C-alpha cells in the first residue's frame, strides 16, 4: 500500500475498512451526543428539494412529477396519489462518499480506483455508512468576515470562530463551517453557482488536526472556487475523502441555529443505503 504524503487514516481501522472516520462515532460517542440537548429545539439543516434548488457545475436540478392520482369509484371523498423524484445525489444538501475522488489511481485506504466504474463503487460506498449521530460544532466564519468567491478560510478564521462561540472543536465529532454562501442562493443564485469561499490549506489542516468524523459546510464544494493560481481545486476533497476517510456534507443551511445562538448540539443524519453509491441526499438535523 502506497500511502499519501502527510496526514492519512489508511489502515487505522484495518485494511478492509469501508467507513473511514465514521468509525469514530462509537456507542460511547453517540451516548455523549445524546446527552447534549438542553432545550429540545430541533433545527433542520437541509435545503428544500425543488426544481430551483442549490446546484453548481454539471449538476442538474431534480425532476419531480405526480405519477398517479386515483379516485375511489364509489366514494368521492376517497383517493390516493403518488409521485416520483429523480435527482443528482451530489446536489442540494448531500454527503460526498469516500469513493467520490481518487489520486494517483488510489481511493481511500489504498484501494485502486478501478473499484469505481459505471456500476458504481465496489469500495467505501454509502450503503456501508449507517446513521451519523454525534456532537456537532458550528464554526461561523461569516461572523467576522464577509466572504466572497474564491476567498480562503484560514486556521486563524476557524480558531477565532471557535473562540467567539466558546467552543472546543476538539470535543466535536462533526465540524460544520458557516460562510453564509447558501444564503447567496436565495438572493443571487447565478453568483452562488459560479464560485464560493472555502477552506484554504492551513484551514483544512486545522480541521484535520481535530480528527473529526464528518466535515460539513454551507457551500457547494468545501474548496474555494475559483482556486488561486497553482492551487489544487480539489485539495480539501482529496485530503478529507481520500486520505483521511472523512465524509463531506455540502449545501448545509446553518442559519437557523446560529440565529438562536446555538453553536453545538446533537447531530443526526442518515445517508440513503444506495448500493455502490458515491454520495447521498441528506436531511440532517441539529438538536440543542
């Protein structure tokens, strides 16, 4: 096995591991997270699925239609209806699976990229992940800075955000970063889709050093776009997914809890059990 340079979780949970850092969400950690809520208030962190939802690049908005509406032949007050939804698993609020990217022909844990084909992935697919339950911390970088397209979030930004919220990011299982970029979709959707602020190299290293099980942001791609000269536009994806086995959640809506002054709580999300899936739509919640 040829491991990546620098940080790596390859082999940490065995040579056949397919869940990566989700293994950190042990029963003990789940019980600790369940003890976090004090008010019982629940915040939905997912975006609405619609034909005009937050998408970028080659992604497409979902197709939704009513497929059936049947009236009971003998009772006009009775009937039933059904609908169908076809959507990109990497649009709207979603989770990037560990087989989403590869480098030097290798996926997470040193598996050859040939494991990914038109039939999906034979390694580290989302069907293996299970429920994501843990303690989440929100780092609101936008509290101190107005972020623009291509802006780089630094380690200092994250450190100050944690300090502002009175958080110790080391205690959290799931680290969520707020930029307010998802809110741009509501006012300037074209601008939202053309660029975004994201984690710079030392910001990504700061997050990685906290050893999270999951990382999420309220933008469409974690990495800053457009990338600066000579910068790798997928550096964060390669670090977290391929090297560390940390799933990424994109297009979160973190405005609700932040508006209430809630920066940590119980996080619950369940990826769909998509056989050989590379990603999954997600509807996460935060209970405070």
